[in-house]
C-alpha cells in the first residue's frame, strides 16, 4: 500500500466517524437527553483527567 492509498482510506474512515458522531448527537437530541462532553462519561474524574498513568488510575 502506498502513501496515497493510505491517505484515501484514512480520509474515508474519518468521514465515517464524523457522520456517525453527528447521527448519534442528532438521535440523543431527539430523545431530549442532555449532551455530554466529548471524551468520556459525564462526571468522570481521576488520573485520566489529570494526565496520570494507567497504574495511577487503577489505584
């Protein structure tokens, strides 16, 4: 696989991911549920938000 083919495939993946995210957001909005921040469950705390390591998160 050459670089151009890889860029084409990754571009298609990114478009699909954006479309899926948009569809999910529209479905959630249609249900009347509050939107959550991108990146994890609402109210998430701990090492992930603080830039800690996996070992710290396991605690």
